[in-house]
C-alpha cells in the first residue's frame, strides 16, 4: 500500500488519465488510485495524505460520482490529514463556473480539519469566476483545461508533482 490515496471521479476518462499520470510521476509505490464510484469512506480515511481530483461539468456541476461521494466525507475526520486537489475544467466554454467543483470539495474537507498542500497559481488562466480559487492568486490545487490548454497538461502535471514532492518531503529518488 502506498502512503498517498488519490481519489478521482471521471465521466469521459480525462480525470482518470490525469490521476494515472500523477501516480506515474510520483511513483506507483507511493500513490494508490481510487475511483470514487467504487470507494468507501474507510478507503479514504486510512490515508494521512490525499489527492482529490474532480472535473466540473456544465454550469458548475459536480461530476456524478463525486456528488454521490460527498455525504461520505461527513464521516471522515480530516484533522491531521494533508489534502491536495486536482481540478479539470473549461475556462472558455464555462468561464463563469471554471473548476467550481474542486472548491466545493475543498471547503467540505477543510471545514473538517484538512490541511491543504499543492496550491496552484491563477496566472495563465482566463475566466470570469471560480469557486476553485483559494484566494485571488491561487487555486486550491492543480488546474487543467484539456479543451483550451491541452498542450500544457503534461508540463503542468510534472510541475505540480515536483512542487508537492518538495512540500510533502517526498524523496525524488522514491519514484
């Protein structure tokens, strides 16, 4: 068993693809993957370090499996847990709801005691509004836009993984 649990929800497969790339980048021996469709609260509760990955659909809607999983978060004590976030969205087509779902998930876990790692800069994105913002300059975590900036996806994943390795003290030699 790894020591980071990466939980993702996916409709089209993009979020699963990103989850697998993060697992490869950090190391399969470090990161365990869970599709929230099949995960339990107990699965999540066993990790002290979590990465939660979710796309935002249409007008700020949460991906269906994450929507179903949200009530399970209420049974988890996130005190002493470190949580990072990965968000997928469309900053052009849904500019007023860009990566909203990750903000909703982040609020749910931080209100239950989670400590956040992996904040990501807003610079380089153009959108009207987002619940995915931690503050005016940073997102809750890594933000990817396959539709409009797909060419930056791999680069951003590598940068974010290097960033969280440093923040979490993950030995770069581990992978």
